[in-house]
C-alpha cells in the first residue's frame, strides 16, 4: 500500500512524478493520442484539436489565477492578441509557422504589462474588473484597426508550411501541432511550478503580506505571473487562429472569459492536472448538453439551437455553482480520491 510519506533519495524527492509507473501511464496516454488520427474519423480528432487548444489556454490562466491568486478576466484579450498577431504575420507578412507562434506569445506577454503594472495595487473584484476592461479595449481596438485586422469584417488566416516544406493544410497536421505544443506547455508549466518561481507564486496566493515579509518581491512575481500566463494564452490564440483559419471579434466575447474561469474552477485551482481536466469537460459540455436537449424532444432542440449563447452561459453557471457547492476543490481532488482508493485497495474506505 502506498503512503507517499517517505523518499529514500533526493532524486526521488525532487522527481517530476512520485512513482516510476506514472511515466508509463502518461506515456500510454500520449501514444494513444498520437495514434488517434488513424483510429477515428476526421471530425473526432478535429474536435480533440479544439480540446488541446483549450487545455493550453486553461493552463495559462491557471498560472495567474489558480497559482498566483490574481483573478483575471482579461485572458480573452491576450487570446485575441495572439490570434490576430499570427493572422497578420502569416497572411500579410508571410512569416513562418514557428516564428509567428512565438511572436504571438511574446506580443501577448508584452501587452500583459499594460494590465499588470496598473493592477499591482489591486486585488479581488477590482483586479477582475480591470482585466475585464482590458479585454474589452482589445476587442474595440481590433474593430477600429480595419486596415490591419480587417475590423468587424474579420480576416482570413493562412497556414504557412512547416520548415518551408511540410504542408499544414490538413487537419491531421494541425492536430499534431496542437498536441506537440500542449505537451510542451504542460511539462514546462509543471516544472516551473516546482521551481522557486512557482513556490513564490504559491506564497503570493496564500498570503501576500506574509510572502513580502519573507523577502518575496511582490511586484516582480505579480508581473511575472501575468507575463507567463499571457505568453501561454497568446500561443493558444495563435493555434486557434491557425485552426479556424478565419478571425472575427465575435469569437472573443464575454462568454469565452466565463468559459475559461469555469475550466480552472471545475478542474481545481492551482493544479495543472485540474486545468487539463476542466478544459476537457467544459469544451465537451456544450455539445453534450445540446445532444441531451435534443433527446428530450423537438422543442428543447429548437431552444438549444436558437439560443446557444444563452444556453451555454446558463450551463456554465450551473456547473460552477454545483462544483462550488459539492466539490470546491474540483475534479483534481476527485481524481486523487479515486487514485488513492485503488492504490490502497483492499484497505481503502
């Protein structure tokens, strides 16, 4: 029976995963995801591509809100900046794939200073409103800059070739690009949260005054949390632009901010695994709900199709309320309970 209370070596204490067999299970999951395009129809792994892009964005938001404790509703603004940066660089200026994606992350990171610096003295609801205002300003700027972004009419996005020779026009190519970026982001974030920076963010989340008294520079680590989060979300925006291949500000509405917050609340604040689980659930939820309503009859199906945005908002609100009431620690806590049950069986209770 596993106790998770004793490690014999420093290597075991500092390991990425507590047990060697954990690598096997995650390796098996990765192998299944790699084989998926050859096992299922195109529309299924196209949907999984959307899930992986959502996972990247949720992991980025989880850094600033879940780990550092800075409530941000402005991630939609960073997502839009990353998406339009990729669209402009690839379509208008002919940039390559990876330079455009990296530039999108860096531009989003730079723009995080616009909201991070003025928000250093703000907490809670005031910080949330400030970041929400930032996302609204970004959308208005995109609509006004018609010569650069296409304004309210939107703009088409070109998928450049990888290394100048590999075509990215197929959905399978987009799937593997999203999978590769998602794996790198998850591994990078896990390692970052295990570092000194991650521990400083955790202290900032628990009690910022005590963290300051321990010598943690609050200004530096708050700005760093915003910057790293915006960089990852900007990359998610770049992949989103390449995936849908057409950008319009209607895609970056308030409902997307609610969806992002729902992902990390439902999954479990401060946990990378929770962000992944929450992103998977919330991304699948609208289609599952639409299917469930369709089973109830014609009237429910018509209602779901005619008021999709309102229905999504109601569903997200209900899911958040239920999780806050019944499982405030999110799906990650349930995952740990189930895993502990089987690891301690037959002595579990």
